[in-house]
């Protein structure tokens, strides 16, 4: 009888805020270390390449391990890691580990193999807004620079030969810098405006800039704040200067900064919708070779915006702003752009990673972004508990679509099996596959938030181009 390989000790790490998990096989010599030294060796300075080479970690876990590392430890301006963020604690079995304590090893089985598991939760719920965004993004860029530069080259390829693209990437002229910025903005704008990737693959509640770039490379996209981060991540690391803009409907007046800061401290959003409209949307303002350029690469419900100089000024005027017409799911609104102290959008992006409860579901349902808004289609789920509930939701959607003259289909099952659904599938084959794959996790998230026993159907609306 062949001897089964003993996998040794397994270290499993879970980030409390983003719910990311990773697991890998430890060296036997590390299993008895105090938790501080264990994390120093296995999280802060993990030998990821060696772990992969020795088949002690899967590629998926390696990606999660790399992401958790940057969430737990403070980065300096150069992307070097220092101590854990103040407020971070490490727990096992719900109990906080005391300083110097060695984690408990729990015996278990994987198939027919006995395993010894060290299962730790990294609790970041009490961490403040202390991220160094420059260092954070430099670390992420440095881990996979060739991939991100390849993405930049691919954005130039439709209009330039490989040799021309390489020359332009030297960024040694104002024209070259403008060409690269516009090409990257258009490449990101062309990616799906979607939330389906929150419920498939890694099932991340909210993607960082580098994660959104990789998601675009794999065929997906993101919502406005994710796409904005993707563009800023790329251009920051290419040496561009930019700042976040906030935007929202019917918000002409100067932005109420102190109230927004208060909301990001209390998270008491229930009675604050009049303030939250100011950050309903995000874009970027670039300062490039003496010109200000507004760039909005969202897509879905926003036209491609790349406006410089005199064209940009009316949209940023404090008192008489020029609006942008935004197509929501079934209607249009006027959005106004605002310059703002950068700690506010940076802290908002930080909070969206998990501190705002159900931020993934909020985008789909409360913000009415559904799973995708494309040039010709809007697809959204409709959760319900019984047939009467489904019929009422079906009536509401059909009446709303009829009022604005848009054809739609509402299915009781999670299905794109209809005439409009088939047209959507033909136009968006990858998105349709991802939407079908997102049902289980979306329902799980919805049941955890709104109570058990929900089922879900789909609404597919045919939009005017």
C-alpha cells in the first residue's frame, strides 16, 4: 500500500474586512513560532515563488496572500512594508492572541490525509484611514510591472505599430503623454461597466486599481470607482499627476466636505442621502503639461469624457457648473463634477473595500447599477421569496419600462433564455457567462443581508443606443 504524503502544517489566513483567504503548507520549523514571527516570515516576507515552485500554495492563494500582505502592513512612499497598521489584531477561534503567544494547531483531514491547521483571522475592523496610497500602488505595480506595461502597450496597439507604441511609451513629449493618457482612458472605458465580477472568481466586494486592471485583462471591467482607480494606478506609476473628482446628480453647490468626512467616520448613511449624492460618481482631473484634463472612463451610463482647458472649465466652476447627462438604468440625470480635498475620495475608496456593509449589494440594488449596463442592455437581478413577490416585482419593472418605451423581459428563474436575453448573450458572450455564474454567490450575499429563503430572477432591458 503506497504511503500518503504528509502535507505537514497548513497556515490559513483570513482578512476580516475584505474576506480574502489564503492557505499554504508551512515549513515544520515555522509551526511553533509566536504569531508575530510567524506572520513576519509567512505574510510580511513570504517566499511566494518558492511556495509555488514546491507546490505548497495554489496560484489563487498566492494572489490572495500578496493582496492581504499589502492590507495588513503599512507601506512607505517607496512601497516598503513596515509595521502592521495600528488597530490590527490577530485572532484564533474568535479570541485575540496575546503578544508572544504561539497559535494553536488543530488536527483535521483533507480527503484521506491528516492535516495540522493553524487558522488565523487578521482583524482590521479598528484600523483607521492610514493607507499611504502612493506606496500601496507602487508595491502593487512592482509585483507585476511587466504585466501592467503590457496592458499599456495593448491600449496603444489599435492605432500604432509595436515600434511606434514603444517610442510613445518613452513619454518624452507632451504629445506622447497625451496619446498614452487618452489611449488608456479609452481602453478602460471600453471594458464592461459591471458588478458581476463581485460575485464570481475571487468574489471581491470591491477591487483595487491593480485588481481592476487584471479583471479588465480577463474580459471583465468594474464600476466607476474601480475603473477610476485602475486608470489612476496605471498613470500614477507612469509619472502622471492627477486628482480624484467627485460627482453626483443635481449637486451644483460647493461640496460639503466636513459632512462627508463625518459620514466616513460614523457610517450613518440612513438620513444623509442629500450629502451622499455628491459622491455618487467619480472621475479624474489630470494636470498635464500646463493643462487640466477631465477624464471619465466609466462607460455604461457615462459618455467617454476627455476634456482639456477651456472645455473643462465650465464643468468645474464652483457656482455655475455645466452638467453631464448620465443615463441611469431607465432614465437620465444631470451629474455635476466637483474638485475636493483628496482625503475624502481616498478614504471613501478605502471604506468601500469592506467597511461599508454590503457595498457590493448597494451598487447592484440601491444604486440601481444591476450586473451590467452596456450600450444596448441593462441586466439586473430581482430577489424574491414567493411567487406573489415575484409577480409584483415583474409588474413594477414592466410598467417602468413601458413608461419610457424600453422593451424588457423579466424571468422568474436566473435565465437569459428569451429573445432580448439571447440578443444580450450574442452581444456580450463573456458577460453573459459571468452573469450566469454569479447567481449562487449573489443569492448567498443577499440572504445574509436580507434574510434567508430568497430566490432570484433576472431583468433584461433593451436600451436605446
